[in-house]
């Protein structure tokens, strides 16, 4: 834990959930990028071996002292030394903001496959904004939340296998808070390195979505792929989502987005597998 002055609570608590605290070398790289931040009034809590992610985050928050929480995925890297300062500045400037996120961009050393994936999946490569922007693209990859707001909305849900991001965004907005991207604030987040890993991720997401549909239908939300949240509505019916699926496949085919096409198919297979085999957490 890096807390600066030991007898004084830090302004910011950094929470990093990680199953093994290493993630193939990602966690040490992330911590190095944290150490380079110009904002220094922080502590770091790496929460190891706790799942699901929501439970790990809540545990880290319970152990922390800062009045602003910065949550980071364990495979993210802060792209600039000013990320923490910019996130804190956004929250300080507007008490109505409940979550300020960083834009996710491709690492400079991204492979050709990863660049193709970024072109076809907008959430893999988020535009960097020039001003505070209400957006559904803010996520746990890197986000800052006032502790008081986090507590007011009940923290993270600990029973979700997937969908933690949309669940928190919805609860924050329903409580009257804004969810925004901070200006000029970027992180690197690695994309799948090859087709096999991409399909595995979408299969896993499909399984998690089926789990939610079976046991937590109130937690099933849409995710938006446009920068501005605007008139986006996170809740749609299962019938609508089911009817829309073949049109998405056709659209991906027409546009020649073959990675998107096979990812949709993998998601559908994971969803079907989840409907058939998923067992509720606590009864597994």
C-alpha cells in the first residue's frame, strides 16, 4: 500500500481486483504506471483471489480510506502521468458526477489482429474526448467514484458474473448522478491477441449473460456503442434482443466485419450453453 502520509487518510484509494496479483505481468506494469502519476495523494489496494469482481472491489473499498475511489482493471495501463489528476479534477468540478471514466485506447504495440478488432468493436477503442462527456463508454477499466456516491448506491453487486459495468452505470443514473468520460484521459487495455482468445471472451460473455437472464433478469442491460449516451435506453425486452440478433449477423456480413460475425456466433453458443448448464452462485 502506497499511502504517503501514514497518519492522514489519502485523498484517493486505488482498487485493483486481480485473481493472482500478476496477470501475466500486467499487474506490475499497471503499478509502475500508477507510480508515475503526478497526483501523489493515494493508496493502492490490490485485492487478490476474490471473485466475482464486484465482491473483490467491495472488499478493497472496505479496506481503503480515501474519499475518492479509482478502480482499475488488472490488465489496464495508465497511458499518461496525468490520469489520476484529471479524474479527480472532473469529480471536484461537479458534485453531480457519480463516475468519471478514462477512454480506452489501443496500446502503441498493438498487433494487426488487435487493430482489426478495435475497428470492428467500438468499446475496444474509445474516442478521447476534449470535454466532460456523458457516455455509456465509461467503465471499470479505469474510473473514479466518490466514496459517498459509491456507498449511497450500495457499492458493487457481488452476485454478477458479468455486466458489472452496465449495472453500476444504471444505478448511478437512477440515483441522479452523471456518468462521464474525463477529457484528455486515456488508458491502454490489451485486446485479444488472436481469434481463439476473442471467441473465448465472447463465449464467456454469452454464458454470463445467460446466467443473468436465468437468475438475475433485472440486471440484464444493453451496452451502447456510441460515444454520447443521449437517448440511449439500457433496458430492452428479451424478445427484442432475440429478434435483433439475426439482423446483427446480416449487418456484420454485409459490412465485411468477420471478426464481429464470429464473435456474435460464439456469444450465442455461450448463451445457449449457459441456459442449459449455469447454476446459481452459492449452489455450484
